[in-house]
């Protein structure tokens, strides 16, 4: 049975080819939204679109293959939203890349790559989408950061620095766009069992069953989150139920950040 929390709304989701982005697309469609999914992986996008349409043949789904670091492609993705659905109410900036270099070893090129996708990519889609979002009623931007934007660890300093930058960007967006009726919030997921982690484990010869036992000490709840457990808070922030919430960082980490 379809819900109505996003009925008649149009959402653009970057990183929509898998993981949290694909789960967000599912819950958005289940709640009545039309979705435009952006990802650099064309086959992954096609797979997600096929899944959405198999769940509901009437689902309103468009896909666009793009590198989020490319501002022209961001503008084209938003133009697709206009051609297909005539408007835009929700932007979910979920696309990101990872890097495992220690800060002492990271090259300028590695930094540039991370910033181009994780920060400039988020900025590209905000800039492209804001003219439409400002025209919509109850528009919402949800930026996907990370619990490690507010905690520490070793080995992913480039990723974590860019995710912390997303929190600052979100707060500034909230200040700048409130007068236009656009809310901006961020979520910080903890350990989430996405296809990325499954594929990486399998490539290393590790079974999914073993993988599932390996995050028992990284949250108070003692397990991985499913992608849907992150998508549901995104849905809430995107919906009118969160109409008085902007500039907020929502920790979706099973309590990791207070451990």
C-alpha cells in the first residue's frame, strides 16, 4: 500500500545507483514521490530503476548518468527534472567517494578528487536545484554526511574532512535559504551495510555472514544499519513532517557518536 508523505513531490537523489541512495529512492517512491536518480554507474542506475518499476509499474522514475563533480551535468540533471516532472521539491545529496590514505601520505591529487566529488559535487547540485526549490512550497535539501564528521578515526581523514565540510555547508544553506522557504539538513549515518561494503568484503574473500558480525562494537545497538534505516530519516527530513527543522545534523549512527 502506497503512502502519501511525499505525494505530488519530485525528488532528485545523487548516488542513486545503490546503497543509501537506492534505499531512499524506494521509500520516496513508496510515499508517492517522483524521483530523478543520478549516478556515475549507468548499469547500477538501470538496475535500481528496474527494481523500482518492478515494485510499482506506475512509479515515476528518471535516471541520469553523471559525475557529480561536473557542474554542467548537474544543471542537465535538474533540467531533466523540469522536462519530466515540471518541478522539484527535494534534493538529496548522497553521492560520495572514499579514500583510505593516511593524512601524512595523501597527495594533492587525492585531496582534489575527494573535494571535487564530496564537497563541490554537493555544491553543484545545490546551485543547480535551488532556483526550482525556491519556487516550490516546503522544499527540502538533505545532505548525507557521516558520523565520522563529528568523531575521529584513522585511515579516512580525507573522506571525514569532506563530510565535516558538508555539515558546515548545510548550516550555511539553512541561513541563506530560509527566506526562500528552503530547508537544509544533514544526516550522519553510522555503519551501514551497503552493496559497497558487501562487494568489498567478497572481493577480499569474506562472506556476508562474517561481515555482519564485524560491527558489533561500533554502535550502542551493536550491529550494522540497513540502508533503509538511513533512508527513513531522510524521508522524514524531506517531508512536511519536518517543516520546522532546518540547519540540523541528525545522527543516524546507533549511538556511535556518544560512545
